[in-house]
């Protein structure tokens, strides 16, 4: 399934709207019940008001009824081993767990796999809101 996520992330990356940074990114998430969603980054002239590829993929998942994220793949054209930004790490934590697998990809395949808890230790959670 990880290879499928890589393929979806690279396909989404090709659709990115990144005329300002020229840094297209694609992401794909796999839910615990087997559904997949992908997304790309979308920039606009009022930088930094665009959004990340992971945010787009999560938005598609939420629009389809939500779910728990089991795995995510992130691919960037200009950098191997691109990781989700801090905000996206927190968004992934909202719908995933510390054990959610994060596949860091280049255009050819998965380069490294980490756990979300290693990328975002002690994530802010619902339980932290009094």
C-alpha cells in the first residue's frame, strides 16, 4: 500500500499550484479503513495564505466523512526527504496517532519512513483543551 501512496502523492504533486515558491508538493493519506486521499500545495499571491499538500489531502478526507490516518506519503520535486511542516504535523496528529507512518518520498519512491510521534513528539491533543 505504501507504493500506492507514493504514486498518489507524486501524481498530486504534478497538479500543484506553486508559481511563487516553485516548490510543488504532493501528499496522500491512507485511512485505517483503507480509503486514500491525495492533495497538492496551492499558493496564492497573498503569501503565505496558500495551503500545504497534506492540508488538501486531509480536507478531502474530512469531506468524505473523516477517518483516522494510518499512513501518509509526502513527495516534493525539488527536495528528497521533505517532511510535513509544523502545522501539517499537528493536522496529521489530529486525525492520526504517534504511530502513523510518514513516508518521505522523492519522485522514484519512498526514501525513508518515520512515525508521526518522532516528527511531532508531545503533540497538542483534544485532551489538552480543558
